[in-house]
């Protein structure tokens, strides 16, 4: 039972970590504004009205795509290697 509980807790932590992007010492999360992302992360490698793409911003091989809603806030953060 303890193993199952540990597994469930770890999966919750990993899911929450996947919904954020680190720029320097700050985290970008769902709900942050496009302006805040630009101020903390700088100019993206790709930018359109609805997405901002950062290719390997931390040098760890991860690429981040921030999906921007019509309100100008981050709706979703996805990543890939």
C-alpha cells in the first residue's frame, strides 16, 4: 500500500512540474501573461498570435511551447525533447 501511495504522489508532482517552465530563477505557469513571459524569458525562438516557442532555453534539450489564449495569458505549456 505504501508503494502505491508513493507512486501516486510522485505522479502528481511530475504532472505539476510539467505545467511550468523555468526562466532563470522564475517559473512561468498557466495564467501568466505574454508580457511576463517576454520579460523573464526574452524573445522566443518562434512567436505567433497563439504560441511562443522556446528551443532548449536551459541547455537541457527541452523545448517549450506556450499556448496563448485570446486573453493574452498562457493557457497551456507543452514540452518535448
